[in-house]
C-alpha cells in the first residue's frame, strides 16, 4: 500500500517567535517536526500520497512528539525506530527575510537518524515501493551511510536523491563527492541547488533538477535543459521550501506527470512554504497547491 518511502533526517525544529532577532536575544520558540524526512513525508501525505518514513528518534518526549505528529498527518511510522541511547536532535534557526536563515544543529557526535540500520525495516517492501527518497546528509555517518546506499541501490521504482549538502554535518567533508556520486548513479532523479551540485562534483546524470530559488528551476534531461519559472511570494522563511519542492515533485511523478510539469508544481509548493514560518506544518495540502497553480 505504500507509494513513497522517505529515508533520512528527522528531529524537532525550534523556531523563534520573534523574527529578525539574534539567537542570543530570543526568549520563546515554537516546536515543529523538522528535517528532510519529516518534512517531505508530511508534504507527501498532505498531497494524498501514502508515505512512510525510515528514520530514528530518541527515547524521549521529543521523539514521542515526532512520532505522534507524523502519524496524525497520515505518515506510516512503522520504520521510525526508537534509539535507546541518542536523544532526538533539536535544530534552532534565526529568521531574517528574505534570504538569511542561519541554522544551529545539535547533532554531535551523532543523532538517532544516523543510526538507522537495515534491521529497522523491511528491505523488500521498500525496494518495491513506487518511489524512494534519499539524501546526502544520510551519507555523513555510519551506519546510516551504508543503509542509505543499500536502499538506493536495491530500489526498483523511481529513486529521488536530494544532494542536501550541509557541510557542518560532515566530520570529513572530502568524503561527500564520492558518496554523493555513488548515490546519484543509482538514482533516477537528482535534485539540488547550484552550491550542492558544485560540492558534489557530479559527472553526467540522466536527470538533474537544479533548484534556483526565486528564479525557479532548470530540468536537465539527457543533456537537454528546460527552465521552469519561479512562483513569486513574499518570503518569510526559506527553510523547508526545498522539502516541499521534493514532496510535490514526487507526487507529480507518482501521478504520471511529465518531469517538467512535476517541477512546475514543485516550485509553487516550495514558494508556499517559503511564505510561512514553519516547515512541516507549512506543507500545502493538495487543494491549496491546485488553487495556487491556477
């Protein structure tokens, strides 16, 4: 019954209730589910996709919050394991619209989702799912690295690999290009912005979706480029827009749209989230996305 599986990072986002305020001066925050896997799985579920998450949370109240919230949104959480040792990681951000959103991660020396193991999941069921997402951040540490690569290479449906280059999360940044290239070679669609593509030093890939922020995106399919315009909004918080983009892209592909048409929808979904403060809770539902496309 699962249509899409999202592998990778999940935790809690603590976003300031006062924007344009340095972190040292912020007194109160609102807690949300965050991370690529949490956000993208939510985005897929809100678009009507039967989505499952492969990740881990800590054995704590924050982990319980993540599990409960995702399940309420309709995400299948059977492969959201509970780590007995490492706590659910918080992420803090500052919000300086339109284009500065510093992030402070608490993931050292490791985090539960970097401990995901093949023992946490059903490999055959995931391999047969129509759609699979994996990310570059999932390659930063073991055993998540080996788990992510195995799932990507075993998958028989459409695989989307999001480059998700976050240098502060890599102890050895020089390892990223080779690992990203291996995952990209097994994927059907590679997604990233210009900085991420440069960091990955990719060779030719069959399909690349290059995100350009407010300028939209460029689809490179077998050497041919198609530019997709952006969807103008007043930006509140750019964090999470890429995850909404990924969710809408996958939804479009699952529903049989051509890649360029799916990317058009994805740029609108990303813009909707950029116009809001939150990430997971800002993901558009299908009717809202359809209305924005008119």
